[in-house]
């Protein structure tokens, strides 16, 4: 069987589409919201600030929604009772580790976060 260059290119494109689809899938259990592309995330339209766009998402999806910004997935809580309920859960009281934050603050120890458990 002879595989032509066109067949190889089509297989390559198909594999790339499958890989992007696999990487970009939204995890189960997250609230509705904008998901976007891998690495880039959901983009903010030109001329619109991030907070104005987040307000539009709140109006569209409600008090709790998901927004993928870059490679980070952010869940927005826009109701004080939701926020209190969420942060009364010990699993949500910790902060994520950020390499750049740790590298800039570990020498001076001005601002620091610690694990709660």
C-alpha cells in the first residue's frame, strides 16, 4: 500500500485536531462559562476590559461561572452567600502555588502565603 503525501498530511491534521480537542476539553463538574482555546483561553474582545467582560459573563451565565484565561481555569462567584459557602469548605481555603510569585517573594519574605493543612 502506497501512502501519498496528501494522505500523510490529512492524517497529521486529523491527529492534531484530536490532540487539540483532547487537551481543550472542559473537566466535568465545572459551572457553565466560556472555555476558549488551549494556552490562549477565551479572549476578551478588543476595547473591552476584563472586568467589563466578566460582568457580561455574569449576566449571561449567572452568579457562578467558569472562564478559562490563558491556561488557567477560573471559577467566578458573584454572590456573597456563594462566596461564604465556598470558603467555609476547607478544600477551597488554600492558595495555588505560583512559581513566579514564590521566586519573587521567597527572598524578601514581605508577602507570603502558607498552606492551611
